C-alpha cells in the first residue's frame, strides 16, 4: 500500500527557508557554484592504496610474491598518482581562482604528487622503525605482523606519516581528511603538522591527542589518554595560528596514561619519565621523573 503523506504540502515553504540561508553572508557552511572540493571517499581510497604500497601483503592484495612485487606496487603507484593528482587539483582552490589556465593547475598538482610519492621509500624505513619500537616496547606483542595488522597506534602513525608529507608540501584539506579518518578508526588524534621522530610507539592509544606544533624526538613512547596540547589563550585564534602552541618532547621520553602536557614553551627533556594523570605546563629537565604523590587508600571491611 502506498501511503500519501499529508504534510507534503508544507515542504515547499520549508525548502525556500533553507535555500534563503545559502544567500546569507553570515552563514558560511556551503560551497556552491565553485570548483568542487576534494572528495572524502576518494581521499580514503587513496589512503588505502598508499597503505598497500607501504605494507604490501598486509593491506590490499592478500598475496604478493617477491617476483611480482614491483609490478603490483607499480600498478598501485600509477593509480595513486592519477587519483591523488585530481584531489590535489580540487584542494588547490586558490590556483584555480587565480589562473585561467586549468591545465597548468593540474600539471602543478601532478608534479607535487610525484614529489610526495618520492618520499615513500623513506616513509617505509621510518615505519619499519616504528613497528620495531612497538615490538621492543610491548612484551604482549608476538611479532611485527601482529603490530601492523592490529595495533591502532601503528595505523595512526602510518596515516600521520603520509599526511605529514602532504602537509609539508602545503596541500590543503587532504592531510586533515586522512588524519581525521584515522582518528575515527583508532581514537588517536595526530595533527599532520606535528613533527615526530623515528621509533615512535603509542601503546593502546585510545584518547591520545597530539597538536599541530608538537615536536617529538626519537624513540618516544606514550600510552593511552595522553594529551600534548595547547594552553587556552586570550588572543583571537588568528593571532596564534603561526606560533608554537604545543610542547616539545625530546628523545627517549616515556609518557604514561592520562598525562596532559600543554604549551609551546614546555620542553620535556630527553630520557625523562612523565607519570600517569599528571598536569605539566612548564619544562622538565633531562632524565627527570614527574609523578603524583601516592594517594592514601582507605579500605573499609563490610560487617
């Protein structure tokens, strides 16, 4: 039975009211009549292809032999170059608005994608060190395969390293789409602008936040619920955009669960240990332990 909706007559007026908001200068949550923006689903497809290039045999095709690896990866690289060039072209709205030569903008996008793809060999080496750091730092890990397949920290770090290279090439939107996709999947929020050294390990990971201007050295290990964030500021956000707002973590630091470290002037010295649930807004010298005093437990035996 087809049901006739009695309130359909009210919809034209409602549609007109919604459409009127598209003309209001104060309402800026639409993108109409202009060059299309990057497509989120396509960016995630590109990310999946990049993960298959970085980790062949783990993601993408299930079986890749040594003899067919170059052919397999070559096909992925060609596909990624084509797809990513189109999305970078869309992301560079300024090029398309300033230049009547759209072909020149597309060629510029293709060239920057080649520059990005040239970084993949070094990214593979960096991620190998990250996987090894996870294995060395977690006695529960049974092998590198388990870490790559199942550790959310590994997935978040791999996505970060890809997004970070795009960020350094000043490509808008796409790095954040990638990092927020990883955030949704892993619960780990790493801004693509953060600088992170080799051998980085996030254990468990849920609730980790790493801000845009964070600087992390080599062989740093952090646990779940850690925030490397910014202090609240009185100035407008525009006054702070190009300033260092997040902490610096030097080499071989361990940060335990729930710790919060804030501020662009805050430096955690190399070899230091930051205990769980502490609040740090000033610098810590090298080889220092920061922890809360042990709480006094009260144990009551029920009668």
